[in-house]
C-alpha cells in the first residue's frame, strides 16, 4: 500500500519540509534494505533519478529497477527524468510506478503538451530547471505545473557541491508562484547545514542523496531534514 500524495495539498501550512531521499546514492547491493530504511523513516517520497547518457553525462537505471522499488515502497515515487525527448516514455514510467513525473525544461519542446499528458495518466507533473535556466521561462506554464524542481547542481551525479546562487533563484520562483499551488523542490548538494536556508527561501521539498545514504544514521538525517522550520511565509 502506497501512502497518498497529500503532502502536495497540505505542505504549505505545515512547519515540516517534504523530504525525498535520492535512491541514486543508495547501496544497490542492498537495495531492499535501503528501501526498507526509507519506508520506516520520516521521508515522504522516493526520489528516483533516471539518466540516459545523452541529456546528462551519466547512465543510471531504468524500468525494471523502478518496478522493483515500486513493489516494496510504501511511499510515492518522485521520478526525475534526465533524458532527451521524455514524451517517448511517459506511459512506461506510469506503468513502472511513477506518482510524480518531472521532465527537464531543456529537454522538452512541447512542454505544455507533455505536462497535460503526464496529468492525463493520473500523475503529478513536474518541470526541472538546470542551474543556468532562469525561472522566468516558467511564467506561462506554471498554472499547469504541479511541481518545479530547481537543480542546485549540474545534473548527472550525486555528491556535488551546492550552487549558492540557487537560493536567489528559489526566492524569485516563490514570488512568481504567488498563491498558486505549485510546489518548489530543490535537488543537489543538500544537507542538514543548508536545509534551513533553502526552506526559508521557499523550498517545499528537499531531495538529498549523499547526505542521507552516506550518513552513519540515514533515518536520523532524514528526520533532521524534515524540520520543524518556522518561517512566517510558510
Ligand atoms: C543529480 C540528481 C540528484 C542527486 C542528488 O543529477 O538529480 O537527485 O542524486 O544527490 P546529492 O544529494 O548527493 O547531491
Ligand atoms: Zn534528482
């Protein structure tokens, strides 16, 4: 049984962040126990990074691994596609178990159509921006976007250093979203030291790979990332 996506509707009133551990940094030799750790932790979603070796200079994993995670996961799958021409595979990601499907702005020619298609299959639709892409390019598409994923590293690898300019970008996006329901998720170089600043800037959902899986206490790190945070704007 998978828990609901209620975080989508309730999060902005709460003092806790959504936390999505990035499975890319997990120990794939012991994947089931890593999944179990997330199931038993305070984490909200499984963050699943799909890389095609073309859009980014790395290849991760595909449908069979995602299906396996889906069979064991008690929480929604937040699937981040770092692939060119994502429209080709949207239905297959739905069948593999994606609950939230995020495509890159830079990889999508007909983004409006892509988001409609994702939603028509019953998934939440996200758009991700590379560090160099301004948030202003989202102005027209925001009403059709459930989630914006701000990359705070150049996508392709876990364990990179957080790009500080991302904070200003999150601030700008928060203003652009205004009172719309779109969530802000941030991905790359996030840890228990910079999480507070990210939430203060407007982040709703924190993705963390190395900070969680390379920690001596992964579940405790997830709890720290959750908060509580108390900022007037949340
Ligand atoms: C990078 C991925 C991230 C990555 C995060 O391309 O999208 O989700 O795994 O890993 P950390 O938290 O280690 O930067
Ligand atoms: Zn990611």
